[in-house]
């Protein structure tokens, strides 16, 4: 369809006072006939004006030069017509104060700051250029009719609860449990931490009731002794192959190496793996499809946790159970040029006597003991009369044991109560650095405190040693009792955490090119989240939602609530896939990456770099997109050296055209800087800075991007080669406390920026011209400083020598 | 790491403190708001935060003999501000009650005096003694004519009971208690580094007492309390009335045995005026203290235990029976006046005989602890 642009310039909110509107309108080229200014474009009259033009003049692409795209998007929504916003309000007039020295204008006419006027004119030109290149997206439709059944991995509290929640909402669910019985660890508990008023005593475990309910529900199918051999496909169309627990299947997902060997062999034979009919006893690569696979729409990952184990030897040799994902991630990291992190040594807790004395046990061992009978000392078999609970391993840290989250405090209180209920004369000591009893569970802490035989103190446990008479001595420093103390105990319990099953095991067995498990495990401590704070339940694989202790160490009740969240998220995913839109974080986005395969060189960078493993590839390495796995971050587009990936409304050409439309004056005193701002945090921060009246240099031009991961280096090259003096990319924080909405986007950009720096040097351009800054959405106050610093750098390195060419 | 100290919680100690009015002690979560708001705690190693955890852990050694426990005047500012309702002020009060018992000699009296089950026994002892005595001298009836209490209970016989009580019983029993208390307190202050003075030097300690007395007499500590400042006046009234009555008793003792001038004395007699003013002060002070104890501060703060209430009732009973006897004598109601006098004697007996075991012992223990605090240079001498 031919584009017909209409350009609408708003005069409200101070725009007309700061700008020469006639000059601004002259920016619109004569070929665009429909061009209007309006005092208040967002008023009903203003909107009506646009609607009339759409109806009568055939305008199908509306360029609105007014406020930020982040506001009034519902007012400026014209159905199937493309809307392009030009941010004159927050981006220009609110964030820049006129300087007397720069005033221009004829006598009697409007007096405006030349630099601010240029900025507005540039933005309008850039907006129109971009508008020419974007299309209204069409939603993606799955080739097969959608399957809405939900697969739940794990038959513990979280798994069964997720199935129940899904079933109660009307969705079918299947629960897979590898053990012979469902119930998980919850079925082994003596009691569970309180979850109803008055929250004072541990309660009877609720698991049996949940099992009963799940087994009776007509929409739930439960399979025990069952494991997943592979999960293939994408949300709305997963094909899942099951197998008996502990057995091998030809459909087991292989490690990347094994698979590469097979593919190589096949290539020698000159056969395409997908096309060939494999023999029944031959392992299948991810390219083959099991015709007998069962269909599901989404997956809830509720495989929970494993007890922490003392590693016999702290060797770094990658074990079989290390997980393909982790290895791959490490390799990739090395490939990306980043040095491998020094191996983190597994703590051994030798000072606490673990592994040395039989009476130093974990909280998991104590719970199992309590579930079966009385609490005894393993060394003697006699009832424990004096038990110390150690919440923090100490040795210079005040952190709890790894993977403890907030749960181990509650567990220690509960188990201290066990000790007391088993033996009225027994004593239970709790040495903590943090007593984490959240919300109502504070009542549980209070009630445990009331027990005369429970003794609590903050303190740093220094050592557990033998007393000679068979009992143990615990020494602690910095206690609330003042000074260093020692107590004689006969049982020591370490408050070890709940290690997510995904840490060492590719639980999912995904038939994905990026491997069967979750990637980048080191960044997530082995958890599958994509962003724990902002997007709960979402994992780094779209369509797979984690619940329960596999997501965070939590209580049974929390797991139940968590399961409801994950189930709803799975349903949201299925329904989004059904409508052909993105589920999250760009909920409702109809775009998806479009590949121009004729020019693909099979470099696999998109496949490798996609943070969500959305792309597989065929035996030649040509990407095989799975649109419903995609989160529309554009990382693939940023990665592609051939620039053949794009979205209908966001592509290499649309942003590239905007960059090319930037005016680059030849005068040295008018430098130009392109700012690529992540639309999730950085761009809102710019808007907020304007709202707060903060100002910054008028020499910058800000272009919002979906994620810094989507920034293709060609944009930077385009900018620099046309004489732009510097490019500043502002995105989310990455690394340990990353805030990137797409997990890896800003980190990937940093790697690419490094490389482009090297390329710049070869062109006799300074490395400093391209920089990346990390910012959080609430750090708008830093915006002026960031811009000022970068402008200073640019001033130092001098004007771009390509200016004027 | 310095040599760490063995810690062995004593659960029975925790239970006893709870029974003595410290029932909330386990609620403390060590935020130390108490030590911050306490208006009278020293800046170094302030109380009562550390005393609270010691109480929770049943660490008797850290509490009994700890001078800080006695520096506390139960203002209960701490209890009012305590976010957990742990009532540190009341817990320390319970620790003091426990300490009095712990130092008591004979120890069985130390046990039964604070035990609410034996109040009748404590009263029965003087009643029986007096009845037996009266019976023996043939005075077990209401005398005829003008009311003179000596006609009913000859003063000599009264003094035969009270003089040995004052000069033998109290010095002996309380002396032992005080000795134990002082040595224990000094030992613990040394161990906890609260003093650098290795020995307990008597002349220096007496100087410390002298410098402490003005603080006590002026009730300086009480006046610093904010939550319980209402107690300042009643406590002062009671203390000074006791001092007044002490003077009166000694004067009349001299009058009787040396000047050979038996009572009753004229109401215009200056000593009699002092006696009556003291009696009124005791009555008013006692009444106000009872009202103060009953005042609602929320969370049962400062309500006190049997140990506290037994002294309040005794003080008030002394005032009522003493004043009542005099008024009934003047009103000439022999049938009530004589029994009232009898009751008064019973109360006085209780006051004297149980002094080292009742809450009244704080008069001495706290004075000594406050003096020791100055001696040990924990607090400056004002």
C-alpha cells in the first residue's frame, strides 16, 4: 500500500512559545500535502482533525510532532494507520532553555534560540524519514491450530497447584512427576510453616489435600515415573516426548557436541537430517520431529529444588550434570572475547564441622528425621537435647547459606519447635545474622520466641568442634549477649538452602539450538528467570513459566500462590500466541522479526545471541524462527551483519533513515551527537528529566530503541560516516544486578561496542566517540551529567573529520 | 578472638522471672530502643537491652549481682516505647525481686515472703506471737476506761518483741544478705570490666554512699523519668514519712525509757506533730502509689506482681491502722481502737521482720548499688 503521510504539529504545552512554528513547518517537504498545526492536538478537535484527514485525504501514516510517544498513545491511536511521534515537548522545549546569545528571528517576528529550533526541525525530519519506512504489522499465526493444554513439570506443591489453578480456569493440564508418587518434599515434612491465622504454630502439611484435589480434577492428568525426553516447538505448539523416569530414549536431547558430530556425519552422507526417516533406535537431532509427540501450549516449570550437598572435592572438572546450557554459555562468553570468570569455589563449611562430625547435619536431614520420628543424634541414636541451628556460615560474610532466600529462618524456627515438642527439657539455639520472617510469619517468630527453651541470638559462628565427652562445642563471636560465647550442644543443624534443579540439570530438555537447558546460568545463580523483579514467573524461554522453589526458595504456601501466578502467565502466553501477539514484556506487540533469507550467510549470530533461544537453525545453519518464542527485543536485528532482520515498524532502514535525516552542520561549534536510548529505562528517564525541568545540550539527537541489543552497528557507522561526532548508547544495567528487560541486550551491546571501537581506530577515528552508559529508570537526575560528560569527551577529541564529506 | 565464655541457659531461671512479673521477657527482639530511651542509664554499656537477652537466655550470673539491675528505677519509659511489649522495666523489677530472694538468709524466708501462697503464714506469725504474749500476761481483752494502748499491750512487752527484731534479727539476716550482695556485685563488675578498682575499700565506699544520699533524698532519678514521673511525689512522701516515723519512734523510745514519760502525748507536742504529719504523708503517699500502680499504661506496663503489691498493701495498711488507731482513740471507740492497734502492731512486725526479704529491701540494695556505681566510677559523683 502506498504511504500517504500527514504531518501534524502541536503548538500546545509551550511548543509554540519556544519555536518558530513557520520555520518548523517549512521542514515538511512539499510532496507531503497534508500538514497542519493545531493549538492543542490532543484535544477532541485536534484528534478529529486527524481523523477527518484519514477519512477524506487518504492519510495512512500520521506524523504527530507534539509530546513524547510515552504519553497520550491512546489518544493518538488511529486503528490500522501508522502513527509516528516526534517528541518536541519533552525532547526539545521542556528540556532546553533559550540562550540569549543564540537568539534569531526577524524584527517583529518570533525570537527563538537557534539551537533549539534546529533540534526541533531535526526531530521532525527524522520522524518523517522514519515514518516513510515503517509498516503497520500483521499478527503472526501459528501454522497449526493452537493447543491450549498446559504441561506442568514436577508433581510437588507448586506443580500440582499450578495444574489445579489452570484447570479451575478451564485449561487442561498434565503433571509429570519422575518419582513414583506425587507430593515432592512437602510429603516428607512433619509440619509446614504456618499459613493461616494466627500464624503461631506450624501446621499440618496441606499437600495430601492438594494431591487429592488434583487427582480428582477431570481436567488434570497426572503421570508419575515419567520424565521429559524432549520439548520441541514453540508456545502454542509444543511437541513433547515423554519417557519412563531413569530410562534413555532416542528422543533425548543430545549435548551440542554429540549433535554436531551426528550432523557432520549426515552432511558427509549428503542427507538432510530433517528430511531423512531415522531408524527407530537412532538418537534424534533436534531437527527431527517426533510424530507421536504430545501437544501442549505452554509449560509450567515446577521441578523445584535439590538439597544443598557438600561437594567432596572442589574440582572444576565439568561434570556430566553440569548442564549443556552452562557450558555453552561459558564457551560463548569466551568467544565473545570476555575472559572466563575465575572458578567459584564451592564452600565446604569445614569450620562448622560438616562432613567431619556425624552430628552436624543439614536442615533437610533434620526435617526428614522429624517427618519419620523423633529427633536424635545420628552418632548415638539418642534423643537430641541441645540443638544449635546455624543460619549463616560466617567467615567474614553475614549472608545466609546460598539459596536460602527468606525460608531458612522460618525452617529453623519450626525445627526448633520440633526439638522442644519432642523433648520438654531440650534446648534449641538459633544463631542468625538475619531473621527473615516476612509478613504475617512474624507471628511465628514471636511465638517461637516465647518458648523458654528456644534461645535466639544474632552472631557469627566461628567454629564447631568436639568437646571430648562426645558433645560438640559451638563458638560464636559478636553475639547479642556481648563478647564471644560457646555453648555445648549435641546436634548442629546448618540452614542450607534450596538449590534450583535447573542449576545443574537441563531439566527442560528443550530441542532448541541453544541447548536443552537455560543459558547464562552464572548470571542467574542457576535460576531460570529472565528478570526476577520486573517479570515474575517468566523464564529465559518464552512459554515456560517457573513456579515454586525452582524460582526462589519459598514456603509451601508461597509456592501455591506462586503456582497460580505461573499458571496464569502460561495461559496469558497461550492466548497471546493465539492472537499472534507478543506475551511479554512487549505485551500485545504484533510485530515479529522478519528474515530476508536470500541474503543470509548462515553466520548464526542471531541464533546464538537471542537471549530467549527463539531461533533454531537447519543443518546448514540457516535460522529457523519460532515467532511465538520471540520477545521482540530485536537482539537478532542488532546482531545481523547482513542486516536482513527487521520488524514491520522497527528495522534497520527505519532507524537508519532517521539517522540519515539528522542535520550535520559543518561548523565546529555545532557538534552533533546521536543518542540511542533504550525505550525501557533510558528514554523514560529522558522524559522524566524534562518533566523535572532538567536541561541538557541541544546538540544531541535522541532515538529510542527497543533494547540496546537491537542496535545494529550499521547505525553507528552511518552516523559517524555522515559526520556525527559521537554516538552515546544509554541502556539498562547489565552484569550481576542487571536490569535489562531482555536479560542480555545491554550486555551484548557492550561487546559489540568494544568491537566497533577497534574498527573506529582503524578508520583513524577515536574509540571514545562511541560510548555506552547504564542507567535505571529512576535515575533521570543523572541525564544532564551523562550528556555533559559525553559532550566534554567529544570536545576533547575534536570534530569528526568526516564532517562535510 | 578472645577467650569465649561458656553459656549455659537456665530455663528455670527464665520461668521464675516470668512468675515474678517479667512474663513478657521473651518478647524482646533486641532492637535496643529501651537502652536509647532510658533517661537514667549510663552511656557506656547502657541497660536494659543487654539484661533482656541475658534474661531470655536464662543467664542468672549476668543478672543477679549486676549493679545495673539496681540502677534501674522502673520508670518504664522503656516499656512504653518497647515495640514488642517486652516491658524491660518490669523485667528488671522481676530480676531485683529474684535477687533479693537469692541473697536472703535464711533462704526459706527468702522463698516464702515473695510467694503469694504464704501471705497468711506471714501474717499468722505475729498474730500468734502477740496472742500468746497477751494471753500470758492476761491482757487478752478490751481494757476499760480512757483508751491507752499501753493498757492493752504494755509498751515493755511490745518492745520486747520489736527491740530484738531491730537490733538482732534485721542486722543479722540483712547483714548476711548485704555481704553476699556486695561481694557478688563487685566480682561481677570486675568480670564485666565495669570497674577498674580491684578491691572493695570500705572507707572509699562509705564516701560513695555519702555522695549518693543526696541523689536518693532528692529523688533525682525519679524526676528524670518521663512515663512514670507521677511516682516522684508519692515515693518521696513514703520515704520521708518512714524517715519521720523512724525519728519519732526513737524519740519516744528515749522519752519512755530515759525521760520516763509515757504516752499518749499531747497533739501539740512537736514530736507528735511530726508523727502525725508523717502518718498523713504515709497515707497519702501509699494511696497515690497504689493508684499509680493501677494506672493503665497499656500492655500491663508497671502493674507489678505480688511482690510489689504486698509492700504497697503493707505500707498503706501501716498508715491506715496507725492513723486509725489514733483517731479511734481520740474518738473513744475502744471496741474498734484496740483491735486496730493490734493490727497495726502486726503490720509493723511484718515490716521489720520481713524487711530483708520483701521488696522493702530495695531501700538498702539499691542504695548500695547506686553507691557502688559511683565507687566503680560507672557514674560520676554529683
